[in-house]
C-alpha cells in the first residue's frame, strides 16, 4: 500500500467507528447533527475541498462536486446517517477501485517487463554493463545463463537453449549455437553466449513489440468510442434529470419537497460514468496484453473487436497451412518393380544432392547403402544420373527424361512436384513430392468451425487437383488454385463481396502477402519473429509458426467482447435501475452508492479477466 | 511534432477523457491521446508553439484534476 492508501484506510476506519457510535447515541436536534458531522468531515474533507476548487474552475460535473452536493443536500433535509454513509461508502469504493486499477496496471506492466535494463558489452576483453541503447551494431555482447538477451544479433561463440516464451508464447526451449540468429527478449537458459549485435536497440524485436502493444491503445475499438460519446452526454443528462425530479413532482403534482429532493440527490450519486470509462478500455487493454503473452500481437482494440466478428478465414497455403517442407506423398512404379525399390533407386541416385527434394526422397527411403552408388552426375536444374548397383539410374524432372529420349505419357501433371525415374534407360515411374501440412492444421480448422467461422478458404499457386486434395485433407470449405502472387488481392476482393455481415480474415506468412494482408478486414501475419515486413503490414502478428494461434486469437477476441458487453450491460442496467427507482420516488441512496463505486469496482475486476489467457506462458525467471 | 509525456497522479478515467476533450480544443493541437492505464499523454501539435501548447495543456489538466502533473 502506498502512503496515500494508508492514510485513506486510517480515515475510513476512524470515520466508520465514529459513525457507528453516532448511530447508537440517543441524541436529538443539534447534538445529533454534531455527532454525525464529525465522521462526515473526517471522511469527506478532501471531497468537499476538491468540490470547492472544482467550482472555482467551473467544473460543475466533477465527481467530487456532485458527491458533495448530494451529501450536503442529505444533511440539509435531515438525513444525517445517509449523508455520512454515502460519503463513507464512496470513499471505500474509490479506495478499492484505485487499488484494483493499480493492480491491473501492474500486471500489465509486468507483462511488458520483457526488456532488460542493461547489456554486458565486451570491449578489449573486458565486460562493461551499459544501457542497451548504448550498444552499436557490430558490438559483441555477452549474455550469461538466466539473463535476458538485450539486443538482436547472431551468436559468435557458445551454445545454449533459449526460452522465447515472452515473444512467442511457446514454452519449449529452443536450442541455439554459434551462427544462429537470436532475438532480444528471449531468456538464455543454460550456456554463456557471445552475441554480435545486428540491430540497434530501437529496432530490436523487444522494442518493436513494446511499441506495438503500447500504441495499440490508440486504435480504439468502436465500443470505446461509444463509451466516450456516451460519457460526454450521460452526466449532464442525469444532472438535468435530477433537477427535474427535484422540481416537477413538488410543483406540479403536489409532491413532498423533502422526499423528491432526496430522490434527486440519489441521481447525482450515480451520475459518474466511471465504471464504463475505466473498464471498457481496460478490457481491451487486458485482452491485447493477454494475447501478447501468448505470442499474438494485436495492433489495437479495434482489430480485437473486429476479430470477434470473424466470418471467413482465408489462408495462404505455403508457409501458413503447410510448412514448406517437402515430403513424398505418392510413389507410382510403372515397370515391374515395387514402389519401395523405385523410391530406393531414386534416393540412392540423389544421395549426394543437397536439394530439398533429394532430402525428402532420402527421408522417405530410410537407411541407404552408399556403396551401391557410383559415378554421380548432377544435371543442373534437371536432376541426377548415377550408377546404382552397376545399372544406370536417372532421377529428375520431365525435361531430364526428354533429354534421355524417354517418353512420359502416363503421367498427368497435377501441380505437385514429380521426380521421374529411369532405370536402365527405361522409364520406371514417378514419385510425387508435396508440401507437408503443418502439425495441428486440421485441428485448427476444426476449432475455427467450432468457433462459428462460416467459411475457410485456401489460396495457392498449386494446380487445382493438388489444391483440392489439400483442402479436403485439412477440412477446408473452399480453395482458389493457380494463383499468381498478385491474384491474391483480387481473390480477397471477390471473397469480400460474398460476406454475410461478418469480417474476412486473411492469414499469410507476411513475406509476399502484404497487399492481401491490408486488403482483408483483418490481416494476420504468421512467423512474425524477425520479419519486419510482416509486422508492418498486418493487423495481428503471430510471432511463431503455430497456426493454432489463429483460433486462439479469435477465442481471445470473443472473450474480450463478451466481457466488454457484460460490463456495459451490467453498469448501465444497475444505474438505469437507480434512475428508474428515482423517477417513481423509490430510490435509496445506499443502493445509489453501490451503483456508482461498487459497479465500477466489479467492472474493473471483471475487465481484468481479459488478461488471463489460458496457461501462463512460462515461469518468469529473475534476470 | 508528436511527443509522449508521462503523467503523474491521474486518478480518474473520466477525468482523462475530459482532459482529452479540453486539450483537443487548444489552438494548434492536431491530436491528443491520454492513456489512463499507462498514465501517458501522446500530444501531436504545431511545432512552432509546441512548448506553449504543452503549458496550456498542463493548465487544463490541473483545472480538471488538481493533483495531476504532466512530467516534462
């Protein structure tokens, strides 16, 4: 507790005791007024003082002024206990509200505490502790086990495992060694690393993330704008209504002056829109903060809000749905040999090749005996020719077969890569190599459907047959095939016209998708760690390669929206109830105080639930 | 010119909103965002009168919340 909070709690306690005594004492008249005035002044002095200075500055809709007016009014009509209780409850509520807001502020600040304060700069063989922004590109820094990496760079010497949870939300440590690129904000877990800095601090991953999350609050959600507009009108309207309630029933309906004055005073108590003004931005901020802890950066409350309305999700194929790793998917022997043998021959022929296709052949073939291979000729861009078990084998593209004067007629190109194999100068068959879907892709599509996404579409440059095959295996609703990079935007535009009111989301890897990312209602870039283009172009950035986070982001957005709606409805209906009760002459000041500070407090506590997004990313280490 | 200021003792969210409204009305202010949670103000205003504008903004803030200070 701060000093201010301690003083406030002492005043609350003292005033409460005096108030209790005053209720018990059987006093009448002025003596009764005096015993109630004492606790009232102890608890309300600062409010009264602020109210006075508010009047001096012509701030008549100031919270303090209204509260002072309400309680002094209550004192004037002889409702002494009411006046003290209102002031007391108001202060208790404010106290807790302050406390809750401070706590929320701290938990959000803790979330952003991923930036180390110092770097160990190595100069002439000695180490100096300096501020991270004093380190230049090309300098060597040393990061000890348990420390956070302060700047982006590449490892010169040392190996370790890195915890990138603060950046990606991925709790599994990543092994790194000399030559690897490392990002600021990750925690060095085991070994001593010497790192050559590749980017100045201002451009480092950690600075960019922090900047992005902090600036996110400038992109306000519609709900926030609504609250701002609402707040501008709410207080004057309620105060005006209070005036009418105080005057009209007594003047026109021969009501009791004192009773209706009391009703009017309760209006003043609920006239502050604080519950909404604090809790709605706090909810969005909490949602954005919670998402960033899971490695999902959201560039503003407006995007989070729009994401909750997702109707269609469009995926780019390569790098998003598929990993870009090739894998053998089909083996078609045409000669009298087994599929297994065909694969083995092709893999043996390609045994010395470094091409990704060759690698995927070898992976599929398993253990290979190098001694069976002899005299390998690489035919650049076409394939290889080699002697396997003394027999000439050729493996490669259709052009290679053409070059060998072999006809490939039983094969229909369907968009994927095919390795054609010739054994002993006879065409022996082909092997299909395809891009492999990322793990959990099908699960994610299913999860999206459970979240109520109406349509999932894949965009790809592949031939239609292959695209259909992938779309079917992943459970996608639709696909657009044979697209050139610039066709994607046109595709997004035509899909946008088919929407039925919801938002269209495009998920890409951010490398050549920038136009599509910005054309869609919401652009989500995958694999944002280290790719600046993705961070620039997208509205949401998923820091690692995990496609599952698309569904997670939508779930977070939905949850945030739910909490925002709860708070709006809760606050408005409780205040509305008090106002309604006041209009019929049944309002109660105690309830009004609850409707003011109690509701604000509950709304803040509710808003903080936005911050809790699933399991915590990691056990934070002290650095 | 766009500049970020830290604020101290900004205690009430509704006041932050009122300050935004009031500062936006100051001559030469292009945009202002007050973030109650981060206790920060982002002010975009005329280069030539920037210091004066900040001074005015500080006065406006004091009017609305007496303790509130813009740290410079």
